[in-house]
C-alpha cells in the first residue's frame, strides 16, 4: 500500500438534500467503501425509502466491487444515514470518528433520552485522529476536522480526501459553524490542515447547493480551494475568517431536517423502534434551538 495510490471515486448526488454520496474503490482489488450514504426521507409524509442506497448497490454490483467499509464523516443534520441498511445488505462494518460520543452526549440532553448509550457502540468502528485503515490495497487515514460539528472527520484515501461539510466547492465557500457544538475557530484550523495536504490532492465535498443554478459539482483540488474558495481566499487570518463565517451564520435558518435527522444519526442511522401499533415515531423537541432566523 502506498499513499500515492489513486482510488476510483464515483459520486451520487441526491437532489432532495443536495448531498453527495461516494463509492471509493481500489481498481486493483475491486474493494470499496461507501461514504455518507443517504436514506431517503420525505418530511411531509413521513415516508422513508432506500432509492439512494439501492442506486449505489446497483453500481457496486455492476462494477463487480466488494464493500469493505460503510463510512460516515459525522452525524448529519440534513439527511438520515443509510449505513444500517447497507450493512444489512453487504455485511460491511460501519464507522465514524470517535468524537461522535461528544455529539451523542449533547443531543442526548436535547432529546431528553437519559438511557441513551452515548458511547459510540452504535458503530462497528470508531476512528481516532491519525488512525490508518485500508480499502483493498489503498491506504486511508483520519484527519480530525471539527468546527462544523464536534465529531467531523476527513477520510484521506490515497490522493483523495473526503471533507464533507468542511469545504464546499470553491464558488460556495465553507461550512456553517453555528450548530450545537460548532466553532468557527475550530473550523478554520480544520480547513488549514486540509489545505496543508499536497496541492494536487483531490477534495470531495458532501454537499453542493448549485449556486446560480449550475449543474452539481463535488470535486476540486487543494490548489483550487486555496486560489478560488470564496471564503478562504478572501481572508488571511483566523480572526478574519471567524468574523466572515460568524456574520454569515447569523443569517442562516436551521436546516429543515436537523431535529428529524440527529435523533436517527446519533443512533448510527437506526430509525426509532416501532411502537405497539407497528409504527415508528420521531421525537421533535420544541424551543431548544432558538435564535436562528426563520425562513
């Protein structure tokens, strides 16, 4: 295994949540990982579906790949994770960063779940900062990238880095840092670590909101982000970045699914257990996320 290995990367865009999911594979061994899979959810009707996950499984089968990992970069606030469904279908282990326990403890209080196990046991593997792993013959390692959340990590796999909400495409800037546990200072430092990777490193983001109505995009390089990112290229110090980021965040409403999604995603993507009538129910706390503008 060598750090210079180049994985094949296929991105799958979900228009409903503007999310990009990835299948990352080693062309030599046909082993792959799935990163940040989406479980379809319609908040208006309460319906769930597995269209996004099945689309990736069809791609994996068509390419003759074997799934080695199901990876999440952090507990998402705008979609449900499809990790449990994909584990059931493939047998591959699930993983996330080990600071997920901090997010669990924070949201355990918000949802008033005193018996909730905030120990990360909902995943098969908790990655520590700097830890290495493999996908076939590809070497991967973990960067701890907090700021957007307490638990965000970056997967560096060969010449590719999966940064999710830390950096968007250069014309879209950087992630918000005003969620519970977020910090623009920590986000700035995480961005600097990512941008210290070699200039040719391919960066893959987790969302694209299609500014100006352009087609979805999700791949850039470190060099492109340094030169063109509309937030990073305009500032030279942490203080300047925090002023820009915090001012922007004060104008943003909360994501429409944050209270729906976190209760599922801090539980490893597991939906609530059915009640006596066979129906699953979400729990929505009122007046716990105050101060954000309404849209």
